[in-house]
C-alpha cells in the first residue's frame, strides 16, 4: 500500500500534467480562433472549384461528342456522294 508521501507525490505529478494539458488546450483554442476564418474561406473556394470542375467536364464531354458526330457525319456524307 502506498504511503501518504507517495500518494502526495503522485497527485503533484498529476496536477502538473493536467496543468500542462489545460495550457496546451487553451493555446490550441486561441490558435484555432485565429486560423478558423482562413480555413473556412479555403473550404468555400474548394467547393467553388468543384463546381467549375463539373462544368468543365460536361463542356469537354459535349464538345468531344459533337466533334465525333461531326467527323462521323462528314465521313459518311462523303461516302454517299
């Protein structure tokens, strides 16, 4: 069974550890308050970039389909003449 002195030393060590953890959490909270607006802005920009990616993908797909159809028609019309 631990002696009262050992228990006191363990509690002191626990208090120091908890104090360090709480101080780290407070620093993290302050850092988060400073960086949160920037992170939110980047996320919003990436959401917009996804929309642009979808539009470009659709445009390229439609253009490729039209070019293929145009080439096919040109080849087949030439054969009919």
